């Protein structure tokens, strides 16, 4: 899932000054799970904006709504009237949701209310850890299902660095050395020979180091 965190309220409030009517649009998917952009957060942000405007002597009308998935244009259609009727929109979805609103409802002013951080997993209530870097060249089968790109502080592909000790990363003691985890997993699977193969440098051309990536599913396009 995509993990995001709220921007400072002061930053958001500064961006809406000068507007008299804004809408706060949340997303019912990933950011709801990580408690940063669901309906509850929409209501909280809208209330804060109203209180701040009143204290500052500004007139501000705030509309609020949440869509199931803000990253898909068909799901944001129901909030079109809100957006067209407002001076600005605060999207508390990931960066994809912000851009979906911009593309669906030009020339709306869409303000991001969140900082999109990483693709991760909830490992316990309120704790999300990065698990995938979207590198475009998955090596999880060769590494026992543990991602060295996102879970190694140095994104090493051929074993641990010299700073790893006792199964911990040298960056911080609360970070497991993923190569220690990879070794243990491959050992359990009887596949330690996977570590004998020297992996070449990653092809960053299939990641964010090249043009924006796309995926075409032919049978869905009638091709």
C-alpha cells in the first residue's frame, strides 16, 4: 500500500489564505488505512480550517467528502460539482490522487494535504515499514522474498556491507540487516547457492531513472 503522512496544518492553512470556498477531498483506500487521508481526517482538517479562519477574521466555507479511490478518474466524478464550485481543493490522498483530480477537473487548483512517503506494509497498529521501492526489476525470488533495494539502507544487491553486526544495520539498531534475513530464509529453503551468483548493477532505466513508466494491458484496451 502507499503510505503518506499529513503536511503541517500551518503549511496547508497558508496555502488556502485568499480563498473563500475550499473543499477537502479524502481517499478511502491506502491513506485511510494509514490514518492520514480517510473520512475522519477530512472532517478534522475541515474543522481546523474553519476554526483558523474564524480566529483570523476570514470568511471561509469548507466542503468535505471522501471517495473510494482518488487515483481513478471514475471514482472522483461524484465530487466534480464540489470542485468546480470551489476556489481550491485540498486533496488528502497520495500524489497520484492529487494528479488525478488535476487531470479530471482542469483548471482546478489542487493543494496536496499529504506527503507521500513510500510503499509499505502495516506490521503492527500504527506502524508502517517500507517494503518496496518500485524499482521495475523484482529480485524477490532470488533473495528469499526480502527486498534488498528497499530494506537495505544502501540498497546492496550482493550481500551485507562491513557495518552489519549481529543481524543489525549499522544505521540504527532497530533496523534489521536484510541480508542477514535473506541468508536465514535461503538457508531454511535450502537455497544458499543463490548467494553465490554475483548480481549485476540494477537497470535503473526500468525504474525512476528514465522516463515516466507505464503498463499497458492489451486485452483491457481491446487490442
